[in-house]
C-alpha cells in the first residue's frame, strides 16, 4: 500500500482563533498551526482507515440517546454525508471536544485526536470519502479511554424529576442533595449518570456544609420546581467546595490511590446542571453515585483550592454610555447579588496585590485578568480546572511562569463555556514554598449582545476568572 507524507497546515479561521495571554492579536489575521509531518494512505476508505477513529473517538457522543444524537455517526452513510463538516471540525480542533492545548502538561482521559488521525480523516474527505470494503475494517488498538468503575456505596438522586424550563434552550439549574450518612466518610470516587443523556450538557459538583441549609431552603422549589436557577455557581453566599464535574464522554472518577474527600453528616452535594434543550426536553432524574470509605481508614484528605483573579472588562470600541462605567457595573452586581458583590472587584484587586490602574491597557476586545499566587508550603496537585462565562477567550494556569521550569497546568487557548471540565494530570505535580502559580483569563466583550463594563458576578452576562486545583490537604 502506498502512503503519502502530508504536511498538514491547519488554518484556523479568525472567529475561532484566540489570543494567548497578553500577546498582540489581530482579529483579521488567520493563524496557521503546523501540526507536523505524518503519513497517510493515498486513497483512504471509510472501513479501512476512518471507521475505527470514528468509533473510538466520536460515537460515544454521536449516537442515539447521547448528547450529539442529532448528528449520529453510527451508519457509514451518515459519516459520508457529513464528511466535509467532520473534516472542518477535526482539522480546526473543534471536535472531539478537548479544550486543553497540546502544550498542556499531559492529562488523563485526553480526547484529542493525534496528528495522524486528523490527517487521515482530512485525506479521506479530500479524496472523495470512499466507503471501501467492510472486510478491511480493524478496530482501533488505542480505543479511546480507559474507564474506571465506581462502586455505588451511596446514590444521590432527586426525589422527583425536574422538568426543564420550557422557555429556554439552555437551562442552568442547581440541586441540593443531602448526604444521608451517619458518620464521616471519605468519597473516593464518583460517577454522574445522566438520566436523559441528550440534554445533559455538563455539570459541576460542590460540597456544602450544614450552614448552607437555610440558603438552600430559601431557593429550593421557590419557583415550584426542584432546585433553583443558577449560572456562575450555586449562589449560596456561604462558599462551598468544588469536588468535581462531568461532561459527556467523561470517565467516572476515582480519586488518586489513598486519597478522598472527607464528608460529614448534614452536608450537601450541590450539583449545578447545564441542560441543553435543542434535541429534547424531558423530566430528569439523573444520579450521582459515590464510592465511600470509612473515615477511620488511613486515607489522605483531598481539598480543592480556589483561585480567583480580577475581572475588569471595559466596553468594546464604538460602545459608550453610562453602562460602560465601572461604577455602574458595581451598582448593578450589588443590586442583583447583594452587598457582598459590591466589594468583590476591589477585594480581588487587593488580594492579587494589584490596582485598577494595572488594567489600564484592557480593551473591550482584549481584557486580561490575572493573579499570581505565591505557594507557601509543599503541596501535591492532581488536577486543575478553570471557569469563565461566555465572554471568555482563553484560560491559563501556569506554575513558575517566565522561568526555565515553567509548567502549563491548564492551557485552554479557546475558551468554550460549554466544554468545561476538571482535568487530571497524568502525573501528580508537587509544588513547594517559593513557587508561583499564575492564573490568566482573557475576555472579549465584543462577543456580548449588550455590552457594558463587566465585573465579577454570577449571572450569564457577568464574568469570572476562577480556577481550582485538587490537592492533598497539607
Ligand atoms: C464528548 C462528546 C463528543 C465527542 C467525543 C465528539 N463530539 Fe462532535 N459534537 C458533540 C456535541 C455536543 C456537538 C454539538 C455542538 C456542541 O455542543 O459543541 C457536536 C457537534 C459535532 C459536529 C457538528 C454537527 C452539526 O452539523 O452541527 C461535527 C461535524 C462533529 N461533532 C464531529 C465529531 C467528530 C468527527 C468526532 C470524533 C472525532 C466528535 N465529533 C466527537 C459532542 C461530541
């Protein structure tokens, strides 16, 4: 068989290219990413070359009953029919959804395609997307992800199904699930099992203390339905602790050997669900199963360390008026979310040792928020996650930036609100006193339908620069 050597030059269109950190970025320019030399068959066919990739890397979501059921890839004719679209999505790195870049520290459950896989799909499409002979099919050797199994020691589920909001296409809903345990335990793993996979887009799981009970009771069922509407977080002024999250295709999670999250009677798991209601709208009773160990066992306790950076996003060029004043933005969040929200913007600047003047260069099109967190003791880190809303462009978390030993813990060059996750490092990272953890967020306010000065807030049209790292409790 003959193979061609292909030098793939990926051309990313301006709309999906994002600036890295504080680099200059010209939106009219098209960025070229060279992914290297790979060999591909000269006349690839579906059965011989493409099917194994689609089956291992796409079908988990692109099939009946799954989140991308509207575009199924289970029938070869469907794949051939969508060939151009598939090439576009894989060549531009949009599919499979895997926001971290290739410069990122190696991550578990990496969904991205290799250069050879991308080039094979592109060559197949360019060559006319031939079907080929089913006898030539060989299943992929590296078939996707190594799923782990979680023991169901405790199952959390709503007492009655939640009927999604009939008036929206994206419904963000928080549910508080009481932890019915008699004694402290460790969570050593969890799995989210969607009830209606077609509409379960992603979620974030939090742990809240008994102290949140009143705030929960106030919100729960306030509109007559289970849970409450929430977007940037559960919005229960007492802070909770993130313990994980889920997105379609995510593997169940088993925490690193010998570690777990300590839970106590009276606490709640709050799940912040994003339902995407394009394909279907059905009552939902998704489940979360928890694998537990007794608190007497000699496990090391996990914690999630939260990181926050200032959000100072001016109006884009051509937009002016009172809504573009920072003061107006602060009044607005105070009115919407209470007096605490008024102090958050200045608090964040102070905590990061910054002044407002440090953000004088922020423009509506490129607004940066960053913070350096000096490490004060030795810590083992297992995973990282980032959180922004829909004006987000890029997210970076870097250890010891500007040094020879810098490490990109999380590098998301194209932020997509719809694909956020917690990313586990293949190898734990040890950090120690004197190290610096830097978090950087970049926003583009011209993405807003109704631009105004934006500060930190919980709502859809507010923003956040929030990150967390999963660590062993020192
Ligand atoms: C983790 C789930 C998941 C995986 C894995 C996945 N997709 Fe998708 N895909 C989606 C979702 C969800 C959408 C709808 C758009 C969105 O939400 O981003 C989508 C949209 C698409 C579309 C656009 C369809 C249209 O016409 O609107 C294409 C093409 C596509 N995916 C191709 C692929 C290919 C090829 C693979 C494998 C190499 C793949 N996807 C893997 C979830 C996934």
